[in-house]
C-alpha cells in the first residue's frame, strides 16, 4: 500500500528499512528448506544423525556430490534429452496453433481453446494410467519418445494459450501488409509472426523444459525400471532403497534443482511473464 | 519488458502444472467476412494440435473409462479381451473400507491447503506490494519453492520431518516440545503432507494476488488515508473487496490443482501409514501401480471420480472467469 501522503514522508526512511528487514526475514523462513537441502548435501555421513544437527556444514564434505557424479549422470542425461525433446515438440505443436487462434479467426476456434483449458484440469495420474494402457499395447513403455510425448501433455495446452495471448498483440496491419505483398500464411507465420514472438517462445520453452524435467508421475508409470530413467526417478530410487546416505540424496536434489535456479537467475522476467503473463508492472 | 506491453488485457495466469487461464479470445462481434482460404489455412495450422488433443488427451481418457468398466487382469490387460463388467469396479471402490477415509483426506487436504496458501499468499502479497528496497528481488526469491521439482521438495521435507534426525524435531526439542513422528504416525502424516504442500503453493498465490493488487488504483488508498482510515481499515474496505475477482480465480484454480496433488503425498508417505494420508489421487495410483498385483479397473474407477470432481470445479472456474472478463 503506497503511503505517499506528505504527512508520512519524513518517516519513510526508517520504516522502509524495517520493511526490508522483515522482508529478508520472511524470505529466509520461506527458503529455509532450500538452505537445509544444501546444508545436508555437504554434511558428513557420521554427522547426519547428530542431535541437534549442525546448522552450518562445519565439516563440509563433497562425498554426496561424488556419489552424484558416480551414479546419477545417466539419469541427468536422460532428463536433459527428454526436456529438450518436450520443448521441441511443444513449440512445434503450439506455435502454429497460437497463430491460427490469435490471427486467422478459425471457425470453431473457441471450442478448441475451451477444450485446451479443460485438458489442463485432468489429473496427471489419470493421463498416466491411460498412457500406460496404450503404451503397453504399442510397446512404447520404457521408451524415451514415449515419455517425451507424455510429458508434452503437461505443457501443450498452456503453450497454445500463451502463444495465442502473445500473438494477438502483434499488430494486424503488419500481417495485412505482408499478405498484400503476397506472402502466404505459412510465410507470414515463419518470417514475421515467429520472429516477433521470440519472447513467448522463450517463456514456453522454459516452462516446458522445467515441467518435463520435474515430472514424476509419467516417469514412474511409463519408464520405471527401464534403461532410460530421468533424474526424478534417480532420486526416488535413492529414497526408496531405504538408503541412508542423505548427503547423496540431497546432493542429487541440489543438482536436480539447478535448471530451476538457472532459470530464476537468468530468465526471471520470463518466469514472471509466464506466471502472470503481462501482469507485472515494475 | 517488451513482450508484456504487447499483451492485450487478458492475463493468462498459470499454476504449478501449467494451467494457463486465459479466456479463449472472445469471438469478434463485428462479423467480418472470413475468406474460405483463410479458414483452410487456419485449420491447417490447428490440425497438429487438434490431432494431438484427440490422440493424447481424448484417447487416454477414453482408455481410462474403458479400464474402469472392465475386469482387467495383467493377462487381459495385454491381450485386451477383458470382460465388460459395467459399474462393478465403481461398486468395489465404494464398498472398499479405504473409500471413506480417502474421501475425507482429499477434502481435508484440499480445504486446509487452500485456506493456508491463500491467507499466507495474500498477507505476503500485501506486504510485498509496499515499496521498500529489495522488495522485487525478495518476491522473486519466493518463487523458488514453486520452481523446484516436486521430488526435490518432497524429499527435503521428508528428511526435515524425520522423527530421529530431522531439523524440525530438533527445533521442537530446543523449545521443550517432545518429538513428533511426523511421517510415521497415522495421526500426523496428513498434517505433514499438508505443511509441505502449503509451502509449495504459497508462491503461486503470492504472485497472482500481487498482480491483482497492482490493478487497484493507488488513488483509492490515498483518498482513504486522507479520510483517516488506518492500514487495517484500508485492507478490509479497499484491498479485500476489490481483490475479490482475483481471489475467486486463485482459489478455484487452486482447488482444481490441489485435488489432484499426487507427487508430494506419494513421495513423502505413500499415502500411509495405514492409509492415514491417502487421497483419491494416491489411492488410484496405489491400486493401479502400487501393488504387485495391479487392480487397474478399480484404480481407473477412482481416477475417474477424481476427474469428475476436477472438471466440475474446473467448469465453475471457467464460468466465473468468463463472467469477469465480460464485465
């Protein structure tokens, strides 16, 4: 709430400092679990069950990270491939659809948008069971392409809606001018609409990558026990084996969080744009 | 931000699993001629996604309904000759002693998570709406729990809530409270997964409500302050009523997404101990994939009940949203 009445102005300096302090405290409380993950990932095996636990990794060790390098690299590689595949599939499917819905005014476009909204509300576990039944018959269980297709269902409806929203912002005159120049719809899409929608492509790609990277439901139903398991299953097996090496588990968790961290640091504006798409004022 | 300024005033909002909530573009009122060639082009662009929806949404859903209406065993699952049994699977599920607790846990989990996520999110949104140094940076940091893979959050919380070596019990011990068996006692397991899920859901509420706050004109607050309204009155008389549309959207969307929370519960407790934290989502998975002898039929039946619930609230949400855009 803006307190910009002149009467309050002299007090602002001190009061904002208090607010900053409160804000820092709240953020610290909120991010404590993240800190704890880091802390445990550096904790030595013998200190793990110490009571009370060390609040700082006083005798820090890299044992946990060594275990990640030894055991988790294949999982990370698989996750990377699946993430990139999901991004490619999602953008390929969604960008043309967004263009058509935003600019070409197709008959029945409203119904399609509605179905896309409804599609997002279907619980993942239901989709997983359906995919399982289908993949079992097609022999697509334990396969990377199968998981890419399944993971893309997390992102495609969202992507179409984002593209539609962004592309409706492209001035119609620009596209009409192109049509007069004789550019066909495909040309217009490829050489005008898509380059102008770079930002939305980035937003969609980031989220598609993040969701497929984080996916657990599809992974655990469709590729569990196979040769290509993503990192989420790597962590899950770690926990499930009644493994007591919590530094290794938490180190894997830290590594699995890296894409999220990178995205937050480098692409925060795209994240904010994705969450509220355009509602950010500052 | 260039791309944000291009946007029309429809604001897609999107939650953990990517619910974009943009209303479909309203059909242009002016009936301009739509040339036939453009129609062909439009549907050529839409064809991949339409096919995709049919193959990868409609068909799995259909398979799921089919699963729930037949008596599947592992053998007939592969060969596809399971006998049609009508609603027998649904009857089995309703008669199951797990049904009542699962229903109760689903309702409690959803309601408690929603209330806390919303209240905490709103309080934080109001706080961060003030101007102070680092306000924007700290708000961005609040997104972290929302961006982390659920398995990461769930396993971190599992270790923090560990009975013997968890930091939560250590903190309780420090203030003289006896240790709690967060994940291993039937009376606490549901509370534990609720706590973790609230932590994950707060950022979404914060961000959406914060964006809602920004559309309330500052002049209203200035006028109220001149009239001598204190902060508390300004909140209840201005912020809260004007935020009602955004609140409704946030809560309804939260409802649809909390109903289907699966990862957190499954990873932390597997719905146990003794089904004490099982919800429809985990029960469905448990039936279909969690046992050596899978019960696909009943599993799909539970899942379909969940779909119906999610869709009912989802449609309410779309209706509310459509009405708000119309006004």
